[in-house]
C-alpha cells in the first residue's frame, strides 16, 4: 500500500471506536467515491485544528476569546452548570431549558489514569463559581463512577463557599416501561422522587 494511504488509515484510527477495518473502509470510500469530500474533510480538520481554542471563561470550544454562550448577556448569571465535555454542553443547550452559563471540565477525575483536580480545571471552576454572581452550581457530570466522584469533589469544594450545589436528577426515561428499565435506574428514581 502507498505511504499516503497508510497514513490516512492510521489517522482515521485515532477516532474513537474506529478500528483498522473501519478506517480502511473510510479511506477507500473517500479515495474511490468521494475525493471532493476527502479534500473538504482535510480542509475542515486543518481549519478546526488551527482555529478552534478554549473559551477563556468556560473552557468550551470557540474560535474567539469567548464562546457564544459566555458572550450572551441575556443569560442568568446566577446559574452555573458544570459539564464534562463540550458535547455534554451542546446536548444541554439543545434542550432549550437551561438559560444560565456553563463551565466545561474537559474530562472527569480518574486517579488510575492520572487525572486529578488540576487536570480538569477544578481550581478554575472554584474561581469562576465564586465570582460574586453565581448562586447555584448545577453539577451535570455523567452518572459513571468517575462522574459521580467528580460531582462529589465539586460539591465538597463549593458548598463551604456558600454556594448551593445541585446535581442533575436521574430516573426513569420518558416513554419507557418500568419492566425494561434497569434496577439501578428504578432505585434512583424512587430515592429522588418528587
């Protein structure tokens, strides 16, 4: 195989969930059926890699100093929602139900992987949350062991500073039937009932 093709396959394998076979299929497809798409993809990747940076206020991705959410002065400055990733922030924004600001950790605590409080920016979160305007911090980390540990550490760090710290509710998904919901979800739904 040509060196350029091998390099393309190796580059595609860096994507999450993409193994050798999938990377080969993508590379062959782009080169055989969609060369203009391959050029467009390469140009978009190059532009994003050089032009996208972190928002100076919340750490999500942006092309300017501030992201669109942080630049929006009509949002409620009393509410700060903490999420693990920009993808989590985007999911919350798509609901249209949150009008406060965000702080994106860019990860979660994982001591076994060497990811501690500094690596995910908890000192910056403490500074952002105690800016004098924030009253409630909504912790919206994932409901994994690492996400729960991260939420716990955030709560322990911010409650003594006089902030109300809340956690996203969890429970039975809308439209589901109880007999098909896992037992842990049912137990949390019962414990967190309103």
